[in-house]
C-alpha cells in the first residue's frame, strides 16, 4: 500500500469535502460527515479531513504509479470544486503512515 497526503490551505475546507463527495457519490461509495469524507475510487481510497483553515487529503493506492495518477485526479477535481480559490498541492508520500477516516 502506498500512501500520499497533502495539507491544502482553503477558505472553506468543509465545503470542498461536501462538494467532492457529492460529485463522486453517484459513481463510487462515499461516506461523509461534517468534518470528514471518504471516497472509494478504482484508483484507491481518498480520505478528506477538515483542519484549521486547511483540508487534509490522504490517498491510499496499490503502488507508486497508481498514487501519482490518483494525486492528479483528486487535485484536478478539488480545484474544480474550489471555483475561484486557487489550491496549492504539496504531496508527501509516506508508505508507513496509517490513516483512518473514523
């Protein structure tokens, strides 16, 4: 399992989580509450969590090649959900990190 995460500054992290989860809910299994979201995509698992003025995104995929594609897909979709707000993604890979959405 390969894990990659990013902290992204945002004016409204809960809104981004809601929008992305609702966007993908018609195609993929999604769970969502006020502070967290989880999306099971063919590329892997996407965990989203609200931080203080930030959105934490944690991706889990089978290998490094998948994780790179996953980063691109999630970043593109989050940027669309953000509208006029520009998001800065600094992905950090961490294969040993254990992360859960619950």
